C-alpha cells in the first residue's frame, strides 16, 4: 500500500505518544462511562453503558500490547498480527460507540446531554488514534515481518 508509506514513517515516530494518548482517552472514557451510569436524569440503556464496557475492553488490549512489547516475561506471547487485529477491532468498536452515543443523544435530558456529547467526542478520538496505530504502525510492521520470514525460508 504505497499510500501509507509516508504515514507509517510519521506514525512510527510518535508511537509512544499515541499509546499514551490512547491510555489517557480510555481512562477518560471510563470516567465518563461511570458518570453516565451515575446520572439519574436518563434511564440506563445501551448508549449509557456501552462506553464503560468498551473502555474496560480497551484497557485489556492496551495492557496486552504494553506487556508483550516491553516486559521480557510476556514477550513470548507477542504477535504483530495480534496487535494489528486488536487495534483494528478497537477502531471499529469505538466507531460503533460513537454512532450509538449519537443515536442515544436524541432522548437525553439535562446534564446527560453534555455527557453524551463528551462521550461521543472521546469515542471518535479513540477511533482515530486506533486507526493511526492499526494502519500507520502495526500493519506495516506485520507486513515487513512476513516478508523477512518468507525470504529466509526460500
């Protein structure tokens, strides 16, 4: 994919900053999800609980990626393909969270409207950062690792 060659160089340079941003956004999404559950002005529904569930899932995905990349004890479970799949999956799920937050915002009341707007914004930002890590970092690394292993076999 020649289109993303320059994108890979840009994204790989800011790899650590992007992952720190993801962790902070996931923490913010968790806090917003707790606030949506605690808010009594709107009945609980999928749009109020989804961001909380997705943030917990993202914590586990980020923890896997961090541990398999930086801790020697867990490096045997490291997989570039798994990192790409997890980031792609997270990108799609956070986009669905954004859509559902927008759909659920039509029946909000009072302070829950502001929380739904902030939750939708955080979900969209997370979708963008996971797209950057999936397409800009993990996809080129995974493709490069496949080329190296095929050349050494032949």
